[in-house]
C-alpha cells in the first residue's frame, strides 16, 4: 500500500489502535510521527513509545505516552504524560514488564484520544521477540499492525495473522534512505538522554523499610551493596512510576539508600523498583563484571 493510502486508512477510522513493528533503524518511528501528524487533522491522537532502548518520549528503560494535541516534528517534541519502568534498555530478559507496561500505557493513552499509535522496540528476532509481540497484539488488540520490513524479516511474527480479519496487517517497505546506527551510536544516544534527564537531579535519602525495594531478591544488609549504581524507578503510593533514579550510596546498617533523582513530588516515594542497568550520575552505562549473571528485576 502506498504511503498516502496508508495514511488515509488511519485518518478515515474514527477510533483506532495502530501497532508499528520493525527492526532497528527501519524508519518505523519516523512513520509513527508521520501518521500521527496526518491523523491530527480530524481526530485526537495519543502516541505510545514502547522502544525502551531508543526512546523518544520517556527516558530509556521506560514505556511512555504523550498526547499529540498540536503540530510537531519529532516524537521527542511531545510532552510525556506518564511512564512505566521496564528496568532495561532491551526487552530480551524483561519480556513480562515490557508486555505489561505496553498494555498499561496503551490503556491510559486510549482514554485520552480517539486514535493510539504504538511504536514497539526493534527487538524482532528469535522466539522471545515473536512471543513478546504476539502477546502484545493479543492484549492490546490493535485494529491495524503496520509492518515495516526490508526482506521478510517480520514474517515469523506476522504469519498467524495472514488469514485474520483483525488485526489488519499493512506491510510497508523499509525506506532506502534509512541508515543503520552502530552500537556505539545507540549507546551515545541513550547516554545523552540520561544526561538530560538527570541534569537537574538531587540526592534523596530514604529507608528501605519505609519504601520497600521491589526486586527478585530481598534487599537487606547482605545484599544492599549490590544495588550501588543501579537504575531505579521511584513509585508513588498509587503505584505510578514518577521518576527514575540512580543509587549513589548505600548504608546497610541503617537500611538507607541515597538516590540521585529529579523526583519533585512533595511526599516520599512509596516503593523503589530496581532495574538491571548500572549508570554513572552523568548517564554512562557501567558494564557488569565479566562472568556476572545479568540481574533481572
């Protein structure tokens, strides 16, 4: 389907959920922005950014959404409404929080607009990617899945929908103008986003008895030091991810954590969600020591 016809098919529907799927650097995010601008002509539009590694609306490691209520150029121009912390820049070992976060954020975005456009991660290869996207489609129930591909790389994901009336799959060829980024360029992009996010942060000291840490294991005097440098989310009493933080200090004897964060809420967080990423205060990723099993929140 030509781009013009594809855009009109989205604009014509009164209410719609559209899921965009494609590998990294396929032009998928640019297409989401183009479709959102076109749909804005006659409907209210929400955009969900579920690309936790190359985020445009929320900080990396989060699924976020924004209301597109006026003309814009890039998804980065949109103001984030809320986010869900996945805990990593890749869905690979975080399939459940990625699926759950997408479902939760899409539900919120749908309450605010007639049309919801969902940008998914570039994680498309292998059984884990296939299962993740199948479960997202089953749960979110988009009327349209837009598949941006170059050489059939999405067929292992799309095949179950070949004879289905819903979702309707629209295949769009990847633009020849797309340029693949190197791993270093992706890392630099995330670091720049983290630097910007933590630019106005301050240190917050809390007791993990008052704000329990949600992680795979219990955080106590013996395990607390392993949380140093870990990226976390600070959650409100309503269960909302209000801000990210970096654990910069640990006092096991007094059950205290020092967290650098832009948290600006009058009350203290009700809980802390531990991620698997380690960061310096200026946003640089700290590799785990060789031989260390990657922790999963």
